[in-house]
C-alpha cells in the first residue's frame, strides 16, 4: 500500500511539472506570435493557436505584461540617471566658472595709507601697460637721494594693493629708491580682472622701462605671494633685473589650484581643469605656458626665496619645489620661517630682505 501511495504521488508531481513546462512554452510562443504580427503578415507558429484555452492565453499575457513593466522601470531609472548626471555636470561647470571669477576678480582690500603715513616722500606715477591700460604707482626716492642709488620694484599679493607693501618700502628706502606698483585690476590701476601673472610680467617690464628713463641703472624686484611669482617670472624674461626676492610664491597655477580646493577630494582635479579652461578662454590660451617653477630653473642671478612652513594658503611644498628648481643656481638664498601664516612676517624678515638687496645691488666697500 505504501508503495502504491508513493507511486501515485510521483505520477501527480510529474503531471504538475509537465503542465507548468507546457504553460511556459505556450506563453513564449504567444509572445513571439504577438511581436511577429507587428512586423509582417500573421504567421501561425503552432496549429490551432487561436483555439488555445482562454486561461492559458491570459497567463501568457500576464507574463508579457511583467516583462513590459520591468522594461518601463529600467527606462525610468536610466532617465533619472541621465537627468541627474546632466544637472550635476551643469552645476559643476557653473561652480568652476564662479571659482575662476573669484580668483581673477577677488574682493579688493584697499588701504587709505600712503607713503606720507610712514613719513616718506613720494611721486605718483602712471605707466602704460603693453595692452594700453594705465598702471598706478608710487616712486619713493632713497633717503640720501643719491644719483647712483639702485631701485627696487615691489609687487603686492592677490586681493591687496601697493599700500600693503609700505612697511617694506620704509625699510628699503634708506639705501634704495622704491617703486610700489598696483597690479592690473587692483588699487588705482586699470584692468577688468587679474591675469594671475600672465600679462603682469609685461607690466613689470614697462615699470623697468620707466625706471631706466629716470636714470636708474641697477634694478631689483621683490614680490609677495602672487607678486613673488610675478617677480620670479619677470627676472627670468627681463635681463635688466639684477636681483630678485620672492615671498610665498606658488610653483604653477595647476598645483596651487589643487591645493586650494583639496577639501573637494577627487573633485578638485576636474574643477581645476575647468578653471584652467576658463583661463584659456578669457585670458589667453597660453596662460600655462610659463610658471615660476620653470622660470626659476633659468635664473642665474641672486635670488632670495622666502616662505613659512605654516603657510595656510600656499603650502610649504611649493617652496620645496622652487628650491629644487634652483639647485643649479649658486647665487640662490633661502629664508624659511618656522612660524607664521600666509602674510605674517616679522621685522626680522624685513631686515633679511634689506640685507639681501644690499649685498647684491650695492657696491662693496
């Protein structure tokens, strides 16, 4: 009896599996048949297909509706992904353009101080840049008003103006004539935006032309931050510069951009590349052609490179790379401070700059 019961159960199971399999085959056949109707003339895939039981046809239609539902769900998901990706890319592009705008048109910090504030005599001067804009400056004579006194051009950093460098002029004017310049766009100078050193090098050469027209024969250049980068590149391109000092200069625009936006993680790479693209479009396609790092490699004149190990805007790694680029220049000097954020310098540094120009530009006793 037990054997007959097991045999009957086995036969029932086999019959059920056979029905399920047949239903699956019929469902696939009907789906293929329906698709075939939309392409060409009706073709009978199986004899008597139209006379199939209604229950089986409904089962087949249900299977097809499930497939259509899954297809619609997939298309909806892909549409959302495309929309979100396009929105992100557009927004990211706007962020990069806004960042570029802030870099080239930073808020100006204009001081009301003048050389008179420090008890210094001065002449207001104007210089015409190569592209025709007017650059403003102050020419401060040396204390002794010697005819053979060297002259030093001083460039301020980004977001400042020439008055920001008056403390250095106070220290240097004892033995040097000092020309404080407003970089284009900043202070009293014309210009719609900063070119991050690209056109400023030509402006610096025009300042040298001006000093030569006033009879100065020995000329040095000192720059602070962005001004330091301009000083290095100017000295590399203009042989009339006999000594150069740079504080907190960057190595190149791409590196300083990545350091500035490092908080974004991997996104800093596409952001900086987009900003460089904007620079090529709005400034010049050759904006990356030269850099302080490359220019420093070509220098063989006296150079003082200064930087703080705690600089929070231009990391000390830039100074290390610049130092490496100067390894073949035996006249390079280095002054690295252990403390001080960006722009925080002591009177000791002021005196170090003065001593550097004294032993490089003044005749030895």
